[in-house]
C-alpha cells in the first residue's frame, strides 16, 4: 500500500491526540491552579528513497509524526481574593505537597483550595480529594476552631527540574527520578485568602483548535487521495 496512506493515518491520529490535550485545557479554564498542557510531536523514522534501478538516492523521506509527550506550562496566573482561611495561593515557583492518608503516597498541586476534615484525633487541612496538606516539615497540618494549630503553614516545594512530572488527574502531579528531590522553595510567597486561577489562555486554545481541525481535515484528504491512487494502480495491473 502507498506509504502516504500510513503517513497520513499517523498524522490524523496525532492531531486527534493534540485535540484531546486542547479539549482538556479548555475544560479546565476555570479550575483553580490548573496548568495548561502543550502537545509535543516528534518525527518518526526516516528512510532513503531509491531510484528506478533500486539504487540508494540518499534522498530522505519521512514516515510520519507521533505525539511524543505533553509539556506543562508552569507560568504563574492571576490570583483571586476569597477571604477564606483555608484558601492559599503560591506566588512564585513551587507546589503544595499532598499525602494520601491511606497509602501515604505523595503528590503535588498548585490548587490551594483546601478544607477542614475531621479525623480520629482532630481536624486536618485537606484538599478536595481528601489528601492531607503537608507543612514545611512534611507533617499534616492540624486545625482547631481558630484555624491552623501552632502556626504551621502549608509548605511550598520545588524541584530542580519541573518538566516531566506525571499528571495523575484531579489537578495533581507526581514526581519522577528525573525531577530530583523536592526542596522548600526559597523565594516563593504563600498568600492566605487567595486562590490562583487557571493559566489557560482561552483565546490561544481556540486558535489551536482551529489549527488542529484544519490539519486533521488535510490529513483525511491525504488518506482519501492515497486510497484513490491505490485504486488506480490496482486497475492497471
């Protein structure tokens, strides 16, 4: 079958994956602390074309593209005042450290919309998924009727390398070996009574949607044309 058919099919699949990333960004335009994602493509294998005698022409031809990864835009967004005692925002680089009370697994987020949760030994600061918010000593933060006990503050942690963190859903990330060990941020500022907004630029995402839709229609046309060429070749045999 014509190689252009496979190249176009790979292009269509790649554009569909890109559209999924864009759709997720748009769906989270109002999600506190959300960081937009960007689809990154890479070329697949190149091969040398041959002439009519089968000799190597040293002319390279590609075999398509594939979405290799999604990069996260960690740029800061605007902050909205809420006045809530359990609402926090980070000004600067860093994440809140969260801990699953059942598995002790640690994750990270920029979303500082926290709540009070009653446990066996008192109230604790948790996120919307029930995960414990850790302080600057990596301990769960206890609350009483007046607020945070002992002046503890949510810790702000950063990594030597931020790109490559795994998106685990629910606006949370987990670190990999590539990111290095988390350390307390030296220059980030914690702001109580504020929430950081999503950094999704809706106008940019709509522009990407149009661009992706057009690219998708072009590769579908290429598939159709490749199929027509194949039919002509078969009719000549």
